[in-house]
C-alpha cells in the first residue's frame, strides 16, 4: 500500500502552515535506544494515516541522528518532512480519501 502513495512536494507557505499547526502537537511516536525499528515504522504509518501531521521525538539515547531519522521515515512512509527542530521531527502525509488538513495554495 505504501508503494501507491506519492510524496507531496510542499512549498514554503505550506510548510509554514504545517509548522504552525504542529507547534501545539504532542509527540505521538518516540525513538529510543533501538532507533528505527519495524514496529516504530508501522506505528508511525498508522499515526500518519490517522492524524496526517505528527510529531516524532528522538530521545537522547537514539543511535541515529534526528536528520537521518526524518529522512529515512519520510522516504519509507512516503511522507513529507516538514521540520526538524531540536529532538523533534514533524512529518505530514495527506490522507488518500479523507484529508483533514487544508493546505494553502501558495
């Protein structure tokens, strides 16, 4: 099912809008000392399908850098990497049938 999705290319206005929406979100996925596992990837996939916009928290013991985590998860899950700030990553993936978030055009 992931192969059917295309990564949405976000412009600056859309990223700014998503960052403002994501500011008040709590992390729904947390990375620990095991890094990116199959279970973490599956949980992130479910969270993206449910919420469209999610925060991921990288713990201090995570063996993978937060930049690499954002890149790997966005590629594996066909999601857009909106922001990496501190130990937090913001990912967005539009719901295929019922999108909740309306993005600005420009």
